[in-house]
């Protein structure tokens, strides 16, 4: 137990010594023990995670150092030239760990989420390369120039893979309700509701909302009292003392304060002072929802930490880069899949329902509202459109999108193609024509666009995609509102890294064959 925790416990025990009821004392002591146990659990798993990262980084650095010698010099280990490089290889893991430490790659605030951890690893590689070059020149070490050219990219690749796998294991624990931080959310009811809903919707953040603090006059506070209707328990009002007591009573280790008049600069500071002895994390949330950290920057101005919001990266070099990746990926994909596409076309013709064209053409709406012809393998009977109105009452999807789990218009081969999204492959032609992207929002129908509101029209700022967040997050099982939210989130937070992750996740979603009909 740390000195801080000992002082805190002594303070709590002293406060209850004057209570006459022994059962009350026992209850408070039990609560203190539970709080300490929760705090130690969080510290222990975070420390263990960092230690695993250090151990793994050292191991992959040693592997990269030895393999670089082997690839450069072969098996002639006994030459003086190689012995010199073997000595360098022994220092290589140490240098790699030191550079990662200096660039903050072991800072627990960046290790579990986001891309900052990976960016710091890349910075560590640049620093190590520069130091190796400087040391070789100043000390006349006579290092082969091929050695860092082999070892540095190799250690970066292996480290990124190791960190990614480590993070995946942690995220699985979070999804299963383990190793979560206990959180109290303080703010006005609408903001609290939106944040709580978002944290429940996406589990890969390690936060579990165990309670909230709302204004005294809040109507929602009455309905949520005691955690009714599946809501978190209301622990108190937005008074600083009540919020601090709520954190202690709930055994939480994190408090999220949402923007509200009750928590100005003075109130936030007093709350932080009250919680600092227990090392409670105080997080000040902005009013922004569904905006990634890449678009926000805190800039101190005359003592005020101002949050600067960057515009979405939809123009200039970013758009050209995305277009180049789309064309190259579309071309390679088309050439590799040509024989497979021919086989699918033959199956469509030879199986029941084969009367009619192999490829189905339909008008969709692209970037900036420009219509284009979308290509898909035909999965329905030729009279599908004329039968649509008679099936409207059987729509299994909310919103303007029509979907039926047991649609009688779908052919047997079409049902199989849809299950694995193989009917979408002809859209590679749309990608090559510049009408679609490999990754983007779902291509909408004109009648859907006619019903778009202001927020939904944000989907038209980019090209629709062959796959997207909707594809890897539930496919046809997604509610309409959630599908729209995911598309808008993609438009607002696009990055090349996000595209690559979605493409990787698409392979897994398609192979599972769930959520498509």
C-alpha cells in the first residue's frame, strides 16, 4: 500500500471514530477495503501490461538484431566484421527500449487506444536510426550501412505487430467486462445520456459507467434513481462535495465531467483537489461526440486550455492519396479476381433463377449528390423491382432502407452470394471508374437521399465505398440510425489508417457470413 493510500485510509477512519454504531464503522471499513482492492487491481493490470510491452519489445528487438546480421552476412559468424556487429546486436535491444521510453511509447495514457502509441514507436525508430548513424561516424564503428536498413524496419514491424496483438487481448477482456475502469459521469441529463449510450455502444474503451451525478431538478434523475430501467445509479447532484462523495461511494477510479454551468474553472479545481489524494483520474469531456482525437488539439491561450477542432480531411492531398490507393487497390483486386468473377457469373446463369443478366445495374448517388450506375452480381429474380411494393409491409429494417431476412425475390445462388458479400465484387469497376472508393459510406438510392436531413447529407461529402464501418459493425443487422451514425463518423474522421483497418476487418466480417441478407 502506498503512503498516499495509507493517509487516505487514516483520514477516513478518523472521520468515523466518533460514530457510536459499530456496524457503521464496519461498513465504512469494508468500503475502504473494497475501494483499495479496486484501485490496486487497476494499477496492477496497467503495470503488468506495460511490463509485457517492454518484455515483448526487447524480445523482438533481439530477434531483429540477429536476423539483420544473418540476412546481411549469412552464416559466417566467426569473422571479425561479424563479431563487431554481434556486439552492436547485443546493445540494439537496450537502445530500442531506451528510445521507446524517451518517446513515451510506454506511457499508459496512450497505450490502450488510438494511434498515438504506434506514432511514438515510429518516432523511436527515427531517433535510433539517427543515433546509430551518429555513433558510427563519431566512434568509427564501421557499421555496415545495410545493417540499420534491415534491422530498423524489421524491429518496427515486429514491435507494431506485438503491440497490436497485446492490445487485441486487452480489448477482448474489456468486451467481456473485465479490467474495466469504474466511472462516474457528472453533467446535465442530455449530455450524460448521450455519453453513457456511446460508451455502452462501443466497449473497446475500458470504461464502465457505474453511476451519474445530475442536477437536483433533473427529471431523468428521478427515473434513473437506484439504477432503474437499466440506467446507471444516480449518486447525487452536481455539488462538488456530492460528486466527490459519489466517487468514493461507488468505488470509482475515474470521474468524467461534462460541460455544464455548475462546473466552471473553480469548481473543477476544487473537485480535482478533493480527489487527488485517492489518485482518481479527472477527465473533462468536451461537447463533441463521434470526433476522434486526431482532429482535436488543446491550445493554451492566456491560461485557458482551448480545444481546437480541425476540419475533416476531405480536400487536397488527403483526397488525392485516397484516390491513388483506391485505383491501385481496385486494379489489383480486379486482375486477381477475374477468374473467380467469371465462375460466379457462370453459376448465376446455370442455377435456378438464371434467366436474365448476370450483372445488375442500379442508379445510386455518389459524392456531392452525383448519380452513377452501380454494378452488382444479380441475386434476385428479374421481376424483383415490380414485386417490391407488395412486400413493403414485411420490411425487417427500420428507416428508408428495405431489407427482408427471407426475401422471396432472392435466388438460391443469390442468397449464398449475399451471405459472403460476393455480389458486391463488380463494384471494383465502379472503383476503377472513380465513382466509388474501396472504403466509404454505403451507396444510397436516390429515394433515400430525397429523405436525408442535414446530418445525413454529410455522407455525400465522400465517395461511397465497397465496404465501410457499416460492413464491419453488423451489416444488415444494424439499425438505420446506427448505420447513419457510422457513415457520418467515417466522413468526419477519415484517415488512411482507418481505411486499412476497415479493409482488414472486412475480411473477417465476410468470412463469418453473419448479418447479411
